[in-house]
C-alpha cells in the first residue's frame, strides 16, 4: 500500500488537491495512478482560463501502456498549468506530488472540497 500525503484531498478518479493561496488549489494525480499507468510519456492539460466542472475530463495522460483521462476533482477556472510537463512528462513518474503537479484552479465552490476523500479514505479505496 502506498503512503498518501495527509495534507491532500483525493478524488475517486485518483487526482489530488492541495490547498494554495486563498481560493486557488493545485491539482495532480496520485502515485497510485502513476503506478497503474507505468511510464507516462505525454501529458495533455487544460488551458489557462478554461472552466472546469468537478468529475469531468479535462486532459489526458499517455503511457507506454494506455491513455487515461484526467478528471477535474473540483469546479473552477484554470489559473496555471505545469508547462514543464510538455518537455518532461517523466516528472509525473518520479515526483507526482511535487514537480509532477498538473494545474492550478481558482475554485468556484468550496463545497467541492468537502466531497473529496482524505488520505485514509483514499488508501482504503486503493487497497
């Protein structure tokens, strides 16, 4: 079983959310998802200014095994993307909770965060 950082919130689709400054949060995918996909070779992200809806696909991860959708864990507007992933998608493989973050969102509703899982509940989901 993986150890999941306790300061994050998690979606059932294997994304994580880290609180940021004010109403902006950072989003990424969990190491569990990365392990399932294996070597990620390409990342497609939403664009700055895109409006995201919780639970809807907003990008893709391509690995040597398959292509998987990225689902937005929260609703809001994209304020930043991790541009380094275009040239270095392997950052997701090596550091999914750090350099492998995907995008930042200014959340439109704080209630979306209440719908996410804590580390213990997410660990039970992946067990």
